[in-house]
């Protein structure tokens, strides 16, 4: 929104984003309204118990500007935006939208002020259609008839204007994640949002969907919207924003014009120190610890295993790359003891194990870092203490004659919280209240504490921020140097390349011939993942 | 008369529809509550209170329609109690529901005894009379069954149409359905989840009480203890049977009522060879069978029984 023509719009509040100018003492003339920033946050603070989620955060969002709110998991980004939208009430501070103060704790007022929010976890009713979800709350609740035709017309118009293709008559439960996100954006546009907040919008998207989202955002800005883009992914922040605000532990620690900064500087601001790639010491191979011999399984989440053989050796990280659905899920389940082979054998330290089960896997020293930390790795409504002893509550350390030793369990939880630098209010807190990175640290601690012989790490850094990723990598490498045999299953090729002493590519339930560190390039691995090479072998590894 | 012939008599279907009517009211009430995400196990007690309130109003000299209105208000009050405890305070819906049933039932019996300390046989009132619809009621079997009923039965069918219309055709219906599926969708669109859920429970409970009042002001003409006799629990099953859809739930209510009417007639023609308890059991056994067949595919409201508190993570 250009305001240069307005005679008195200029100098008094130039550079509003510096946050240094005093707000005008007298009310602005009506014609001057357009010089107000789209949003102004003044000294917002919010605490959850002893945890400082936000501490005196102030910034302005200019009109037509894209701000990236960058920070690690748990830095307070989502809390801040929930305050803005009225889901939470701030302990201190105030928000102004287009010069008008925004009443706290009232989502309706935020919507009326032109603030639209695309939540990280979509707020859609799955049993209703796209049209119903968008129309929800836009017509008076006391109308005796929902005006579907008007809603339909407007949705079609908006879809066309902004290139957000979605069928208004489709039931939400049938939509893909990308389509659901488009519905969320349409919901905001339908209400004539002028400020759009997107909370980790790319976390659930495929790369192609991410590109489409970025094109949409450009279009929205061109049409005069202001955007706050929350992310912990540096390349995305560099790609879409005009300005970056960095949050760390609830504090606003930095502010940069995107054009005059780089990924390295932002990463350092975000983590609080320079992020160095993990150092890899030379490999010291030990004895073979876990071996699969000609193992086949039933299909699950894609392909099943097709007569694969694999040996995990002490002191080595074996990286398994591959496109999702090519049998990695079954392999992970198999080693974790959850799935059983239909043929073939599993041996531990050279001895075949007949009754393979989760308990047998644990008893034989296999530590598991599951792919989905929410669904399988933890029980959300149970406490941190309960979760960390979940795999070992039967051991004499935590129970005696069928009674749990809560003191020992509590001490163990406190030790993990301290050793692994987990940010959590107390060991009694429900684990689902923890951010993804902190939850993963606990799961990592739970897995590594008994000094396991074999470590199964499935997508160990999925959804984590830079600092947490580096931490997980360091812990895995340390475990390797202590002599653990590690199987790393990851869709992130850079991760596989950085950590693995030996790389196997999985395609259609079979293994490629393994390659040692540095032998194959990322492109060659990509070709193998796409199944372009015939070098599959039955007894590959 | 043999067992199959019964199915083609008008009197059988007249009875079936009459037996279905209180179930229809109460099932619609429960359906509204559950669509908004609240399981209302207070239904049995609220029906008892409604039955008594309706009857007692008429017995004390009130009009039949006034009795119905009082029943609805009493139901709404118990609904408000249930909603206050379960929605903003987030208490267990099971515990509160059973508590409301026990409270409403006991309070009703207590007031009955206070008001009528001396009576041995329950006093009677002049109930709603059948109101045949001219023309339609002379259609054989079908017309007789549906259109020679009391005004309250017609109202029961109207309530199904109204609930269906409200849920699927009005803005507030959207909000109710969304509140039972994903409350944060409601909140994010600027509507109060608490308001929607409490409103649904209050209105739903009023309907349940009207269902109870049907028994004392239309089906029978007096109030006696234990008269609800598990009908509330049947309605909870009917909501599941109907996959939380008003039309399907209506069919379920009529089906159950038909089984019930049928077993009474089978008892009469069986000549006492089979113990009558076997027949009494029949509608319930068949309901369980129907539930097994139908409810396995039911898609239940995802946020049913999940409390929602604003600003909580």
C-alpha cells in the first residue's frame, strides 16, 4: 500500500520496524490510517509456569511485507502467534492491528481485524466439505438457512484469483495435506484477511507442494497482504521473506534484512552459537552384532522385504537411503521386533534368535529411535518420567516384585533432562507438551542410556531444527565411537551422506550393493533410489 | 392369527409408531449433544424428570401443552447442569452423565412422594387424544399407522426434520457438527466452542425431557416409578445405530419399536408355552444384532467425549 502521496504520512513514523520511534501521543487523523503498520506488537510476554515462552517481544509488520519468524522448536514462535490470534492471552504487552488495539484472547476480534492464521495443525472439520469449513462462522449463527450458493461463488472466485485449486464440494477427509492447506488459506482470504500468519506451513508438504505454496505467497503479497511466515528451515526463510526476526528461548534475539544476511549468520543467531558440522573420526570396526539372513516379510506401508541380508557391525553406521514406501518401514519394524519375518533368520552376535519380539529386541540390546515420535515413540498424555521408563519398567532398577520404584524413575528422568539439555517444566509434565526437538532428545536419551549394542535410528532428525539436528548427529556418532552398530534410516540424503560409514539404497524391498563413505555422489544415490540401476543383489550387505 | 399376519395389521403399526415416539424425541436430543461432542448419559434421568414434570403440571390443573413446556424447561435445566460440569469445567462426561441420571431420577421420586404422600395407585390425567389427519388417515395400514396418532407423535417426526435441517442447512448446524469433529476449527473461526456445546446439551436435554413427557401425557395417563425403564439407554444405542444421522436414527427408533410391539403380540399368540421373558428380551437381542451389523461402519464424531479448553495445549 503506497502512501507516499499522503502529505503527512512521512517522517514521523518512518522505519517503523526499528521499533525505536515513540508511538504518536495523539490519535491519528482518519486519512492517515494507512501509515500505521499492519501489525504492531509491544512488549509481549507469556509464561507457562516457570517456562518463559515469550519475553518482552516487540516488532512491527509493514504492509505488503513478508516477515519470517525464525527459531528453534520451543523458541516461542507458535505461542507468540497464538497470542496474536487470541488463542492465548498474553501476561503482558499489547497488539495493534492497522493502528487499532486488538482485544486480547478473542479470535473473533483478530479475524475481524483482518488477521488470518494457518495453524500448524490444521483447524478443519474432516467430516464436512471444503465449502462448509470455509463458510463456518462467516454467516450469522441465527440464520435459518446457510447461504451455500453465495459461499460457493466466492470460493470459486478466490480459487481462481489466487490459483488455489480445490473442489469446494469435496469432504475434507478425502483431501491431501497440500489441499487442506489451501483450504486453510482460502478460509483466511474468504474473511478478507489482510495479514496472514502461517505456522510452519511447509512441515507437512512435499517439495512440489512447497514450491506451489511459495508461488501463492508471492501472489498474496502482490495483492497487498502482509505475511508472517514461521519456520525453522533456513533456506525457506531466505527464499520467501523480506525480513527475518530470530527468536531464541522466548527472546527476540535478532532482526535482519533478508537481503543482507545469510544462512550461516541466521543459524548462529537461532542456536546461539555457530553450528559446526559433526566431526567424523575414522571408523574402527568391531564384531558383527546383528545379522539378517535372507529375510522376507509381508508388505507394510509400501513394499515388504524381499530376501534381504544385512549385517550391522560394531563401530559402524550403516545408512539406508531410499524413497519412502520401498520397505524401510518394514525393515525398521523388523529390527525393532514389531514385525516378523515370513522367511529367513535374525541373529544377534552370531546366534540365531527364534522368537523375535519387541521384548527380545530390547533384551538383546537393540535401542530404537522410532520414525514417528508422537505415535510410537511416546505416550503423549503420560509424564516424562513414565515415558522414559516405558521400555525398561521391568528392570530391577525401576521395579521390584511388580511395584514401580518411582524415586529411581524420577531420578532417571531428571538425569536425562539434565544430560540431554531437555527443556521441560518438570519430569511430571505430560510429554506431549514438549516441542519436537525436546521430545526427540528424551527418546534419544532413553535409547542411548543403557549403552546399547545396536541402535536403530529411523528418521532421527525429521522435523527438528538446526541445533537439534546437530545434537542428534553428535550423539549418534559418539555411540558409534563407543562401539555400537547403528542402522540409520533416513529420507534426508545429506544426513545419510554425512553420517554413514556405509550406504545402502533401498528400492522395492531390496538392497543395492553397499558403498563406503564418499564412494557415491548424491546424484548417484538419487538414481539408485529412483530404481534406475540394476545392481540389486540378494546378498548385498 | 399367525405370527406373520401381525405384520400386516394396522393396529400393530399404530402401536409401533406410538412406542417409537418417545424414543425419537430422546434420540434426537442425544444426537444433538453427541454431534457437538458431548455424550449425555443424563438421558435416562432427564426423561424421568420430564415424564414427571409434564404429568404433574397437567395434574395440577395445567394445560397439556403447558405440561410439555414445563417438561422441556426442566430438561433444559438438567442439561445446563450437565453442560456446566462437562464443558467449561471439563469433568468426565461419563461420571457427570451418570450423576445427572441418578440425581434427576431420585429428585423426581422424592418430589413425587412429597407432592402425593397418600396415594397408592397413581392418579390419572386426561392425556393427548389421537388426532386423525383427514384423508391421509384413511390410507390402509400405512395411513392408519402414521396419521391416527396424537399430536405429540406428529411433533416427534417434525423434530427429526428440524434437527436434520438445523444440522445440515444452517450456520449454527455447521458449528455444532464442527464442534464435535474438531473444536479448534470452531475456535479458529471465531465461534465459542463452549457456547456451542453448552447450547447443544441444553437443547438436546430439553428434547429428551419431552420424550419422557410423551409417556405420561400421550402414551399413558399417569406417572409411576421406573416408567422410563431403560429407554434412555436404548436411545444412546440408537444414535450409534443411526451413525449420528437424524434420518437413520429415526429408522432405528421405528425398528426397535416394531420389535417391541411385535413381541407383545407374539406373547399373546404363543399360548404360554414359551416363557414371556424370552419375548421381552427379543427387541434388545435384535438391537444388539443390528448394532453389530450397522455400527461397525459408523463414523463417529471425532471429538466426542474430548473436552476442549481454550488456550490449553
